[in-house]
């Protein structure tokens, strides 16, 4: 199975480098797995039987080392060297260099926090009531981090406003996701003793791992479903 590998040293945190690779990969392929330090995508169409793109981040003293790999099953091993390897290398370089530039440009971008509250192996999700373009779609509780506020303070404030509960924020999980506005969606675990109610939303649901695909998520959250599944296993 042919395999190509490229690397780049990126001056940005790993969860943002992962976000940039996910954004680039999802414009050309189907992202099938995401985690804090990378992602795996499958290319469905091209001069190969099947192809897989992975991006993996490692934290070093000099920045985040991004390693991207493409491996594929050849249709014709003789033609492979001429007709497949060169475009595959161009694709890989475009993803690696594109992710480096995008992550470095977005360092310090505004953050939207999402809150992952898990109870009895179920994740709390809420259905948006407005604006019209996204009404009916599902998301995690949260919202924009206000100037001068920490991510954790935003998690506490948004959960109080949207759910009427006090939460204790935990660690960030998964990669960031770049929103169409250029803000970064960042998910934090949180725990609560309170009973949430839908203050601003249409509905709340506690979703088990098997229920996760029953609801129509906002596109950024749909990308994070592998992270939500992992949370429900632990
Ligand atoms: N809260 C939240 N927002 C999300 C998620 N996924 C996702 O794409 N978003 C987007 C939707 C919005 O464009 C943006 C957050 O907007 P928002 O309306 O919830 O934020 P906010 O409470 O600070 O807004 P506002 O009342 O100040 O207008 O992030 C998610 O899981 N939770």
C-alpha cells in the first residue's frame, strides 16, 4: 500500500492545528474520526480503490509538529508512480501547508464554548429556537466568550442563562472546530447537581451513544460526534 508523509512545525496549539486540518480535510473528503491531536478522513473519489488521509499533532518545545499521511490502495501499480503519486503529494502538501497557515492566522481568534454535561452515560443536548437558519438544529449548551472573560467563566455563565443551573467546568475535550464566522468552537466537560431546564431553547434531550445520530446537529457539532461518543464510553 503506497504511503506519503509530510510534516510542518506550526506556531499554534495542537487543538487549533487539528481544527485547521479538519477544516481542510472536510472540504475534500469525509472526516470519519476526530480527536484532540488529529483526525482521519476517507477519500471516496480518485484514481485509487480507497484512500485515507490522517493528520496527527505532537507538542514539541518548538511548536506543534503536524504530520499528515496519505495511504491508498492502487488500481494499477504500474501507473501508480506516474498518475497517482504526484497528485496525492500535491494534495498532502496543500493540506499540511494550508493547515499551518490557517492555524497560525487563527491563533487568538474569539472562542465559542460548548459544554459537555454527561449523566448516566447520556450527553445533554439542546435544540435551537432561533435564529431561523438554525432553528430546530441541536447543539451543546454554551455561547461566545465575552471580552475579559475566561472560557470557564463563559461555560458557567452560559449554563446559568440557558439551563438555569450551576456547573463546575472541567477540561477541554476534542479539537477546536473552526466556525464559518472564524470563531473557534471549544468543548469543555462540566458537572452539575442541578436539573437543567430549556430557558432559551425549544427542547433538551439526554442522548445515549446510540441516540447521538437521532438528532440533527449543527454542522460543527456533527464533526465532533466521535468525541461525544468517546465521552459517553468513559
Ligand atoms: N452554544 C453553542 N454554539 C454553537 C455550537 N455549535 C455551533 O456551531 N455553535 C455556533 C452557533 C452560533 O453561531 C455560535 C454561538 O452563538 P450563540 O447564539 O449560542 O452565542 P451567544 O449566546 O453568545 O449569542 P448572543 O446571545 O450573544 O447572540 O456558535 C454549540 O454546540 N453550542
